[in-house]
């Protein structure tokens, strides 16, 4: 063996030894579980936040003890649900945890945080996966701001009302004309009650003079003799009543019939 060959072998041996001494990087066994949970979170819900403190700690303790009490962390400010599954390989254990309820809670938008745990039992050739989901309590509403007393209402005085005016044209007169008798119809469109006079005059013929009462928004009718052919009566109706303590004429009608 030449000297150069011996040196080359020595260097190769030393390099191989250094490779053997270097630490080998291993993937975190929790990553696959975390990725599966995040992938199965529905888009309608906010993304889950991974908690490497309280929830992961509870999940890891639960995976090792398999005691459900350990999956309920006492220091979490909110509601938690924990699920454990087992199987071989790890994906089968994750599926087992899903089938025991974790899959349904992952789709519940009220739960917004989670932590996972994992352990491999080589003696039993089985993996244990735990998933702990949390729904944090909502922050309390701030106390209401104290309000001062309401300002006193502003009283706007009503404008003075105009002096009331008495009605003057509230009476209407109409006739139902028959062959031998007419009917006089009188209506009152005001809120006043009063006493009325009906006067029918003719320079030659005897006339009619009648007094009657009429109510507020009321009406009255009575029969009269019609004027003879080729003659007329001049008819006047006048109604008076009390308006604010005064006697006023609230209707006056005149016409030839």
C-alpha cells in the first residue's frame, strides 16, 4: 500500500466517524397531528390557534396517563374538551380520536384554540394521540359609563289661539216637491244648537211662519203647502244659538220657490 492510499483511507475513516457523531434531526411527532386538525377546520370558522402552553401540556399529560381528568386543565380560562385515540401508525390513532368526538368539535366555531399530545408505546406497538380543544371565555363588558341627569325639557309655550269666530253659513235649505205637498229639509253643518224660523211670504197668498229647533250637525224636515201655479213664495230661514255666551245667527238662507 502506498503512502498516498494510506492517507486517503485515514481521511475517509475520520470523515465517516464525524458523520456518525453528528446528531440526526427528527420531525416533531406533534406536527402531523396539528396539520391534520388545521386542515379539517371548516372555512366558515375562524382559524384555530395552537396553544403550546396550557392546552398542549394537558394533552401531553393525558396521552401519557390516559386518564381523562388530565385532559381538563384547571388553569384554562374557558371551556375545554379532550379526546384520546390509539392505533398504529400515528394517523390511525388520530382517526380514532376523531371518531371519539374530536372531529365534530373541530367544526364547532365556538372552539378557537387547541393543543395535542402523542406517545409511542413500543412494547404494545401502539400510538396514543390526544386532542384538547378550548373555547375561551369572552371578555366581560366594561361597566356602563355613568350618565348625568337628563337636561330639563325645554317648554315651548303654545302660540296664542286666534279668537274663535262664530259660524254664519251653516244652514242649508232644500225642498222635496210633490203635487199636493212639499217637504222642507233643513240641515245644520255647525256644532251649535239653536232655534230657527221658517217664513214663506207672498204679496197675495197666505204665507207660512214656523219656529223649530235644530241640533248640532243635525237636520229637520216638515211638510208645507206648495205655492199655487204661476205663483211663488219668498222663503227665509234663520237659525240662532249660543256661541261663547253670545246669541248669534249661525245660518241664514233666502230663496224664491
